[in-house]
C-alpha cells in the first residue's frame, strides 16, 4: 500500500508558531497602550522575556513533533505488507512484510552467479571513495572548482565513521561497472548521447523531483536494461543484455528469468505509485528564483505498460563483528541518469543483525507552506528548528522503515534516504543481500545497455569508476541540502 505523505506535522509546527506570533502581537499592542505610564526600558525587557518564553515553548513543541515523525512509518513509499489496510503509523518494527513466493528461486539463481564470479576471478567489492588520492581526485576536484556556481564541495563531518572497517559491499551486479563513457564504449548512438550531455550540462534549473539539476561533469551515464511486456506470457522479459561482465555466464538466463518474475511482481504497484505522483503538481518553493527558474519535468509522459527501463543492482553487504553501520544520505544517480523510482527487495538479512532502519526525507514544495510564502512574517518567527524543518530550501523528514528480511518497497527518487544503525552484536561477520531496480524515465533518457559495446577490459572500467563514484560522493545540492548521488 502506498503510504501517502499528508504533511500533518509541518502544519502542526506552522500552526503552533503562528499562534505564538499572534500572542506576541497582542502583548505588544497592550504594551503600546500602556507606554505612557511605563518606563521604555521596562517595556523592552518585558518584550524580550515574552520572546524568550515563546521561543522555549515552541522549541519543546517542535522537539515533540520531530520525535513523532521519526517513529512514523515512511511516507511517500509503497510498502508490501501482510496487512496493508492497517494504518498504524507508530513503531515500524511491528510491520509484517510479505514473503515473495519466488524468493528461493531468485536466491538460488543469485548464488549461482556469485559462484561463477568466484571461479572466474570476477568478484568485485565497492571501492572506498573516502581514501581516494592522486590524479583522479585532482582531476575531479578541478572540474568541480570550474563549476563552483552550481556545485558545492562536500565537507566531511568530524565524527564521520570509517565505513571501510565496518562494511564490505560485494557488487554482484552494479551500474558502476557498465556505464556509458566515450573512452571505453562503442555505439551507433554515441552522437546522440554526446548531444544529450551537451544539452543537460547547459541546463540551469530544477529536475523532475524538485532538486537542482545535476549532470555528470565527466559524462558517465548509468545504463538500464530493457524489460518488455510480453502479451503472450503476461509478464515482463529482459530484452537483450542484462550485465555485460556476466554475458558469458551459463547460468545468466536463470537469473534473467527470476528477474523477469520479480519485475512483473513489482509492475502493478509501480504503476500505481507512478499514477499517484503524476497527479501531484509539485510546485517548487525556491522563492528566491521562482519566476526565472526552469523545471525539467516529463515524468507524466512515462507509461510502464509496454516496457520498463531499469538499472539492476544486486549487492551483498557484510558488516564486521561488534559494529554498527550507518550509510550516507543519498539519491539514486544524477538528474542526468533520470531515475524515477527505486524498487527495493531485501532478499536475505541475517537475523542477528538488529535495529537497522531505512530513513527518508525530501525536498519541500510549496504545499508544505500553509502561510503561502509569508513565512518570514509569521510561522517561522517562533520555530527554533526552522533551519531543519521549516526552511523551504532545506529538507522535510518522511519517517522510516525497519530493515529486515522480506522488506519490499517502491519509492520515488525525490526521497533522499539512508541506512541507519544496523548493528552486528556478534563476534562474526553478518550479511544481507538486496535486489534493486532503479526505474529510469525512458522518455527523457532512452539509452540502454543494448545500445553500447564495451571496448576495454573490466579492469580499465574499474579504474574509471573511481572517477565517477568520487564525483557522485563530492556533490551536494546547496549548503542547506547535503546528500550524495549514490550510496558508497
């Protein structure tokens, strides 16, 4: 069931702040009437004390509302549940996720692929971007500086954990190993893809989910597979290639078949989710640039009835003994990758991994402001958490979901998200395995893995990947909105 975000909490905060503003104005009016009889310094002191009182009252109220948000079941997310009609939004650990009927078949097919990779020296672990140095780092840093008007360099937090010692991510299928790049791709559509990058790199505006439009400076493009609907078989089938490094694997067709079934299972809720967001007119609330800003939004033209372009990702995450892993806030890909939705399935999750949550937030839109843009004169005046909750240029929290086996969800790429607090309390490494479809807007970005041939070996592509991943980790929207463009 799609758990729709009604934004009740933001209205509560605005309402409370507005009430306090009215009380203050009444108090100031009374003060003016008695000004002739009182000392001016005394009146100033009374006014300051009144401000202080209302600020403290609002601060406590905002804290209670924010605590409630963190306990909510995630909004703007389609959740596959055993009891979807239950609308309880508290304590997500009570949720019962469905069990996918072909789970064992899919897991068996994935394990065969992993064995093939082990036997053919094709095992790939995701690189530690934080430790990158040398020529690649210098190249990307220089590109970033040349784009300083549109890019904001990422600033490391002082307390940032060294995730390389905590988590090891094995890429079974990963988009970073088969992107388009002119240095290792041959394609009949190279000219069209180069024209695509030329156009989007000149674009100054907002993308289809209300975030500042971002394109790869190095011109990497993540390439989806094509799932085409078969009227005869009543299911989606992969047309052409899935993942180039595995095309010679004898068990690949078995994996393709199971992914076909999984995409078919996701397809109806995916269309329902898409229909919902088609109906929503997200008016961008960047008031400072509202009249001259451009919005690149063609998601309403997309239809999934005949085909779905989806980037397939299958990963195994290993968490070290006696460790707690938290990821980074991110969305899936740059705006130029044109990812509309994420279909996520946690197919395996060790029962001894505890407390993990998947948290969400999003870029605000004008409907989040009940004061109609007059916030500086009303609601914001007594919102001490203004910088985190009320500022239209910052981000609105959407709640969370427990991470455990059989979690299956769909959410739009407006939802900035992160893994938070998965604990391994044992003395041995523990693992979880995920299968993901990043659904691409095929109207705006029609290029797929079937359009290209790779001219360089896998090791060459891995070296180029560092450049791509580092750039995606280095960016953020503005000084107020800090998140990455890929999980690392």
